[in-house]
């Protein structure tokens, strides 16, 4: 098994891929902001009726895709130009941005998602005391220079509602014992 295949397999155990996929439209343009190695983007692009764009600021992490409906773009998600999208996914990224930058990005996403569009966030919930601390250990191990900004699901949920989203919050249990909270948002 190739190194990328092993990593993708391990990451797929940690990510609620089926839950994310189920929440998204079956067709249309979907952007995966902060896609990293593209595990989610590749999974979503298995459905050929979707055009999936993965955006990340690390050239090293971006991979060339052999899937015709999947494109990877090098760019900073805070300045990446969004326009009339059917769906957006952001997984384990917000907590790497300051609270101010999180709010700016969420406002930008809300204003660039089509009416009825879907926005899925997978994030750590600071309100899950033990599980969020396990996630913090993971972040410290892999991102020792980053300052981490976890939010409580109530705070993030209230902010998303204030942006005009209908919201469902779900806890996803995966192999990794850290916090995994899904925010499934639909633009009203």
C-alpha cells in the first residue's frame, strides 16, 4: 500500500466522510476550504455530478488529481475568491484562525453561498472537556507553532444562525477519541 493510500485510509477513519457526503448536494460546485491532502475533496469527487475544488495554502499538501471533476488550488482561504457556490466544506481549519479571522471567513462564506446552499463545518467543540483536550494534544503534536482557537459549539452555532443559516449540530464518533462536531448549515 502506497504512503498516500495509508495516510488517506487513516484520515478516513478519523473523518466522518459519509456524514459529510450525505449532508451535501448530490451535484453542483463544492469547495473544500483548507483541504490539506484532499481526503475529503477526493471522497466527495467520487460522485461525478459534482465539481469539487480543494483550496489549501501548502503546496506540499496539495496533490494533483486524476479525477476530472476535482481541482486543487494553492491559496489562502481567507483571501480565496468565493462566488455563488452550491456547497462549502471546512474541516479542522477554523481553530487555526484567530477568532477575528474565523468571523470574517464565516461572514464571507455566508455571503457567497447560494440560497439553499449547504455549508458543513467539522470542528473541535471546546465544550467537550476531555475530547477537546485530546484534540489539543493532537494539534500541539502536529502544529506546535500554531496558536489554537477552539470555540464552544453554542457560541459558533449562535454566530452561524446570526448569519442566516438554518443549523443542525451533530456529534460524530470516529476511531480518533478527540472532539468531532459537525455543523450542517443551510443558507436561508
